[in-house]
C-alpha cells in the first residue's frame, strides 16, 4: 500500500497526493458500512489498480483534528483573508472567524490582500490584532508585494485560507502553489451588493512551492460564532486570557461587574473595538 493525503473529494472520488504523483481513488465499501466518510486532509493508505493511475482508499490514519466548517482534517493553522478594499474589511466578521479558530483550537493569522487599493488598512489591522497575538501579513496579488513573506510563513504547514468571497483567497494560492500551471478560478466583486462572487465550489488542498498545503474553501458572507455557554466565551478572545481569574468575582462576565480586570485593560492591553465585539456576543 502507498501512503498519501486526500487533497480533493468530489462525487465520491478522491484525489490522493503522494510523493510520487497524484491518484484518483474510490473509498472501499467497508467505510460506508461503518459510516466513516473520508474528508479532505485525511492521511490515507491506498491500493493501486492495475492501470497505475487509480486506486482504492484502504485505511484512514488517525486525525490530529477535524474542522467542522470547512470539513477538513489535519490542519496546522488558519489564515483569515480580508481585503483592504473591494470589498472593504468587515471587522466584526473577522472577529467571528478568529473566534471560530480559537474554538477549534487552531492557530490563526490574518492576511490583508489588495493592499495596492488601500495601503492604510494594514496598519489599522496591525494596531488592533498584533497586540492580541495574531500575526498580520499585507499582500498584493496584483503587484506581488508581501507574497514571499506570507509564503514563508505557510511553508511546511497545512493552512486553511478562510474569509468571505471576493477577498482573493484563490488569487493568493495561485501565487504560491507548486507548479502553478492551472490556475484556480477567481471572481470579481459584485458592484450591486459590494460582496464577492462565489468562485470556489469545493474544498481542495493545493501543494505549495516550498512545501506544505494551502486549502481553498468556498467563501461565505456570514459566520455564526460557536454556541457555547456565555461564561466560557471570554477565553476565545486571546488577549483576555492573561487577565481571566484576576477579577473580584470568580463568575465574572466582564460586563457590568465591579473590580473586573478585563474591563480595566480595555484601552490598554485590550482594544476597545474587540471588547465591544465581545459585549455584542454575550448580549445576544
């Protein structure tokens, strides 16, 4: 048997990447009987057919993790992609993507694309999110600025590129992927609604030029934060964590209570806009 990684799954057929080449495989019938569904990112063992180009998925190796949305396995990190303009950045949505990454236990960073359209946005984003502990990268797929630096950060890791449609996730991967002969479809931003048009139809891994994979995911324009008890939500804001447990009340919600260390840090270690997003979430 040969070891590989599922990089694409459409209509019950799976593309498996191995050190030698890629193979098109079907899953063995036993998976259906056991109600096990292979997903993109799974490390698998395959048996080759006589034609040498197709095969059968025989075994799924234990997963390090598995995201629910998008449905992918064995992810090292997520890069939240926003655009400096067209569409303009939506900070509340960015926060919700970061909350989702924290909930899934996946390291997150932020990539600002289209910096050739507005060079001021990266500094605004850095001011808010770098003190919170999130690396911020500024790139332009049009002029190529920042692409190499971002690529170095992704090297050797499996990275989900998440974010709304139209921000340029596919364009970024086209700049970074190994043997970029066939490009991923990209789309423009709708002038009527100011949002991106969906171009990616399924989740797919793309081998990167310097090693590792980038995962292009279908874009979506909203993201609901995870449904978890309100007293447990503060921990999903990374910059709150050093101050949790230092409040007067053990069950402090960091809202209306007195002697709250989290509230005391707003405007210092905690950005007021991030704190406002936290309040919006726990009041919902």
